C-alpha cells in the first residue's frame, strides 16, 4: 500500500525500506523462534530478494543471527540485543510533548513546548520534530533505531481515512491526514490516535489499569473525552469516535458547544470553563494546578467549583458505568490534579445513579502517569504497531 503525503507525493524509499524492515523484525518477534527466509517472505508478503537484503542488513547491524541448515538459512533475533526504544508525541490544546521510552514504559528523555491554540498544524509538527531531535540526541539514539513513533491528538481520528475529526479543539488540524503529515515532518512512519485512547492504553499497559480487563480512562482538560478498554482491548468504534463523552448533552438549552450542539458536558467542566468561572472571584492568571492547590488549602470558591465539576462528571460517567460495567475508572488530564476533591463527588453521584450490580465493584482513581500518560500511550501504540511486546 502506497503511503501518500498531503501533496500526493508517494512515500519515500527510505520510509518504505524501514517499514519492510519493521515487518520482518515484527514477524521474528512474533514467532519467538528461528525462521527461514522463505518463511519470512511468505508471512510478510515481501519478495524473497527483499527479505534477503533485509536479513543481510539486520545481520550486519547485529540484530539477528543467521545459521545454515543444509541449503536453508535460518534467521533468529539475537537475545542479547537491547530492545529498541519508541517515541510518543502528545498534542494538547496549548502544548506538545515528545518522550522516548523503553518497552517497559520507562521514559529516558522528554521535551515539552508551549503552542498557540491557533498555530497551523504544519508549524506545530515542525516544533514537535525539533523536540524529537533533541530527545534522540539526549539518548544517543538514531531516528532509524526507533521501534516506531506514536502520536496522540485531542480529536477523534477517523479509522477509515486517517483524517482528524471535526470535534477537535485544534481547528487547524480538522480534515488533515495526521499520520501522513507527521511522517513527512518526522521522516518515519507514525501511528496516530485520540489522546484519551492513548491515556487508556498507557494506564492499562503499565499504570493503574495493569491486569484490568475493562476500564474507562477519563481525560478532563481543555477537551473532555474517554478511552475505553473492553475485554482487554481498546474500543474505538467503527469510525473511531467511541468515548466522546464530552459531547453528551447535560443541558439542552445550555451554552453552545464547539461541536454545534448546546449544553454538552464539556461546556460545563472543560479547564477553560473552570478558569473563567473563578477568574472574577480569584483574579490573576489562573491555572488548573493553582485552582486545585487553592481548593486543598481551603479556598471556598475553588473547592465549590471543583466539587461541582465532580458532580457533573459523576452524572455522565454513571450512565457509562450502567452501559459498559467497567471494573476501573481512571481520571486523567489537568483536572485530575484536584485528586480527592474531584473524585469524592464523582463517587457520590455514581453510587446514587448507578445500577448496584454495575457500580458496586467499581474502583475509582487518578492516573498513575499524570500528564505523561498520553505520550506514554503513544509509545505503547508505536510498540504495538512494530509487533514488540511490552
């Protein structure tokens, strides 16, 4: 399948060679045993000559060992080769974070930059590419040595076309083929998903949700969304829009939402709404972190607003629990900094509105990885795409 960039130019030969190499390594990782070059050609769908060239390159790089059995050459991954790291890119409403991490979820380098909300997508990608170069330099890693790159956006990603959905809080991204644009800027294939989905993946893989078959990761920031792990797998829905809880209607005649409806949950609890509610009372340049700190210190206005956010979240998430019956609810995003001041009212409403059999065993917690969850989810997504076990 041809990779095409926004200008219609086919994917570069370098990118194609790297993708073919990744397919061979993924196949060897999946088999866990030696395979003949003919086996690899059949399982990957690559031409025998292509497989032969890739094996020769991998042997030269010390990634595989090749043995002769009669007239057949058997290829095996070397056990003493350190696992390649992967990169995760997290775009928020006003920031981009790039992290390099190992298959056990350990971050070895991380960079963050602030972004203007209306910054064109291409310029944002150029900033991210610069951060990636910095993290690679810090870890002494070549771009070609990465297992892959995963990227999260605060938007639904259409699984049919790969384009960015119209609900995004980043309007300059709407309709763009995000993976192709990212590959053009980074010089490597990139897998892209919604940031709440990536938070769910990271927490399920290495965080509070490890070993849990069904969980909901709730991201409460400038945007509001949920990542759903059902029976151990991420659930995206047929078009990639599952989990858009921020656009459930709370007040049919409420404030107009960016999605075109009125009274969506996001219009009541998004970070910008919380800040604007408190600005006339508290004054100054407010952040969600400062509001959470003031609430913990006893500021009545801040504590009241945080508590009201919890009540609204509880109303929406109780319905989700009644429908999906998850084992665990993980709250992430900026507002998770309020911790128990936010969680307690959520618990109260879930207990009042939830079906007992659906919520009696439900556990509620904040994300283990905090603001890093989405970048780490990008790392996990990249490892998955490369067939590397984490």
